[in-house]
């Protein structure tokens, strides 16, 4: 009798495995193109957006790799010079609701197919700037708050409307030489990418997020870029390192940490579409 029960349970388990759909390995549709060299469009680093989309505009391969491999340290070695100068546009779509880990795996597979990428992750001790809470676990400043609504970042307004989603009312602007970011429904890491924090903090040292903040946020931040400070082309205002303290309740702390480093073994210019 017990043998029959066990045999029946094994049969049910095997049947469940047989009918369970395998994880999707590739995007439903993907476009990879070299950017128009005459384009003056705003650079959009590769980002995963609600609705199963991964997209980039005028992004370097270095930016794209950081997104696909979730590199918080920004450390990549073994790349050719064009990986930091050539620009690419990417639009890739998967089914809405695809888990984030699966989307990242799809992005890496797309890079293998289009860029002939072969790479691996190593860990190394390096000096980093850790983004932490300014007052330990204290309250955040008004510029950083939980997202007020579940808006959509899709570049296709008609598809967003068809899905019943509101477009995110985001804006990046300049005023008297200062940069102002009004980001909506974004993970905190997107602010680090958009603000160019690695260069703005001072010396290209990798940035790692150690705030412990998860989820999505509405972020309002205004600061004067280092280039405008050096060239004296802006009205007086805080640089990024001070602005994040005053406006977000965060700060950059220099320390030694074990970080992930992406070692590129092989990469070629992409095959388009």
C-alpha cells in the first residue's frame, strides 16, 4: 500500500515537471542598432522597464553590460576601446510580468548572440564609494520617497495606453547650469546611473548601493555638475555629493569592499537586428 502511494506521488511530481513551462531564454523581439552619430538625443543607459522591456539609447557597451550583469561596482576589464565610445540603441521586449532574474538572463543571452560576448564575473577587493543613509537608519529627505503610482516608462505611448497604464511624468532639465532630475517609479540604482555619480563624486571610483532601500521611488534631485563648477558656467549650487545629503538623506562613504568585476574574454561589434 505504501509503495503504491509513493509511486503515485512520484508520478504526480514527474507529471508536474513535464507540464511546467520552461523558463523563456530569449526576448520575444529585440532590435540592436548603432546609434546615429549625428543624433543629439539624451543618452539613456540600458534599463529594465515595467512591462518586460529592456532598452537603451545612445548607450555605450560598458553601460549596457553594467545593466545586464547588475554591476553595482561599474568595474569591467578586458574591453576594446570602442566599447567606451561607440553608441547603440536597444529595444527588447518580453512578456509583461517576466521575473527580473529572467530578464537579466535574456539580456545576457542577447549580448552573446549580437555582440559575440564571452565574459565571467570575478570578485576583487577595491576602493569604492558606498551610498549609505546619511543618518544611519534615519528618515530620508523629501527628494527621495516611495513611488506614488505604478506608472509606465515604455517609449511607446500607444502600448502603454492600451495596457491601461499612465506614462511616468519624468523630466531631466537644466537651469542656470544646474541639472534637475524628476524621476518617477524608479529603483534607486537608476538615480546612480542617470546622475553619472561615478564621475561626479570625484575620481571614477566605483559606486555601490549600501542603503538597504528596495522597491521603487520618486526622486527629485538638483545639483551642479563638476564640469560646470570647473568652468564657472553655473550659478552657485551644491555638487552631487552634497545634494544627495541635503535632498535625499543619503551620503557617499569611501571604503574598501569585495566587489564583482566583469572580465570580458571576447566581444565584437554587433550584428544588427
